[in-house]
C-alpha cells in the first residue's frame, strides 16, 4: 500500500491558514432557518417577543382600538380572517364576534404557551368559529386562497425573516384579500416599525400599499396592502437598506 506523501512545509502552512480562516469566518446564514436561506437577510434589528406594551384589553377598548382597526379593514360578517401573532387573543375574540357564525378566524402564534392560553379562552368564551395554529418565524403556513384579511397587529417588528414570511403569506389571500398591519412609528428593535421600512419590505416581495392612516386610538398607524401579481423569485428580491433616517431599496 502506498502511503500519501507528507505535505511540504509551505503546503502545510497554507492548509493551516485556510483552515483557520474557515473557522474564524462567520457564515452569513448562521442561526437562520434552513427554509429561509434562499431569501435576503433583513437589514434591521428585530424586537424580541414580549407582552404587549400597548395597555390592557380594558385600556385598549377604552380607546376603541379594535373597533377602529376592524372598521378601517372593513371586516364584515362572513369573512375569513387570519390573526398572526395572536398572543392572548385581543383581536381574535373581537374578530370572531365581528365575522359572526358564517365567518372564520384563524389565530396563529409561534409561542406554544400563548396558543394554549388562547385555546382555553376560546373554549371558555365558546368561540366556535375560531381555530388555532402554531406558526413559524419564516412561514405562516396558511392554506392557499383562504383569507379575506390577514392581521399583523403590533407584531411585524418581531418577524425576523420578513421576505420569506411575506412571500409565503401572499398565496393565502383570496381575490381582493388584504394584509393589515398596525405598528408604532419607532425603531424595529423598540417594538415598532418606520412606515418607510414597512412599505419597502412589503414592496420587495410584490405587495402594494392601498391605505395608510395615523390615529391616536392605534398608538401608531394602520397600513393595508394587496398583492400585485406573481411573487418574485426569492433570489431576485432586493433587500431594503436602512440608511440614516431614510429607507430605500438598494439597487
């Protein structure tokens, strides 16, 4: 048996340097879900999931928050709505009452504990038109052509893979369906999102802004989007860059 030749001193040194560089270089996809790696990385910080800092349900109802949002979104009896990032169900239970027995509400969260607590609430309040689903950070996993509205209320700033998430959300809309976002106008790592950055990220995956309203009842703003056509190829998505106080797409 012929043994491999030992490496020369120079070759061995080169191999060591290359191996060391490979160990020290941090892969750009470190920590990202495998299913998100075909999409661009979001060039913004992401807020950690936490309890809402927008007040108790009683306080929010005193401002008529949910009523204002549902009116702006034109929620009507018989509609099917997805409440993404449903948490303890502030919007879920109110949407269920608005859409009525002929409508449906799908409540989704990536927190199993929140889903379990919401499930208990749904049973307690006998909301027979509500279903609950466990979501993923890069994929809402919603059935295609099923929803008239998809709600993302004070939660979009926690979406760590916005391009993958929105790209996979788009097919869930019915004809004429809309995505409703409510956010505070502040930095994305402070439980908010600048409108310019929001518009840019939605636009990058083929959504068009159809309505934008600022109201004190929302402690922020209301934005509504619709799909404009075919989804772009993930490799062709141009990520949004936050530069100083302005947000633009890097072209």
